[in-house]
C-alpha cells in the first residue's frame, strides 16, 4: 500500500467568522467550518477531493512543502500550520445508485449532519469502519447474493 500523503494546511480564524483551512501547496483548495473540530474533519476531505480532481484533469501532485520553505509565506503569518494526511489517489471516484427506504436515508442524513459529513463520506466511513458490524440492518429484507 502506498504511503499516505501529508501536506501542511493553514488554519485561519478572524473574529466573528468561521474557521478557514487552506493549503499552500494547492492554491484554491479551501474549506470552512463553524468549529475547530469540524475544520479538522473537513480538511482531509477537501484536500483529497482537490487532489483527485487534479489527477483526473491530468495535473501533477506537488511535492509537499516544508515549514522552513513556507516560513516567508505571508498567508502563514496569522494562521496556525498543521499536517493533513490523505490517501494517495488511485481509485477513480464513482457515482452509484442505492435503493433504500426514505426513513433510512433520513436517519443517515441526520447522523452525517451531526458529524458535519456529507452523506457519501458518512456511508463510506461507516461501512469501512465496521459500522454495520456484519449484522442485519433493521428494516432490510433482501439478502446480499
């Protein structure tokens, strides 16, 4: 398995504003959040999607900058630098259709919203972390073949 990619992110916060996260190695890659915890969770998603789009468009992934290299960056002056890790691009992102009960989607959306995640990210993270625990889901009637 390829080593995870690690890039420096800048956390910005002005009085009366949300938290902002930007990536000096990826101009235009930004995200915002109401809380520090939410910003920490959204940063890898924003970076991963940006890198995936860059690769799909035929661009090259830049070498990660070091703190020493960024020391004179004016954008770092009022920011806190932190590392964000993402999986290297490889698998193509695909869109799928699911057949589920409306009430189940409502519960999924509520849970995703509580965690400040998109529906897709929540469903993938839940499935890959053993969220379903291999047991039956209440209300599901069909067996996987």
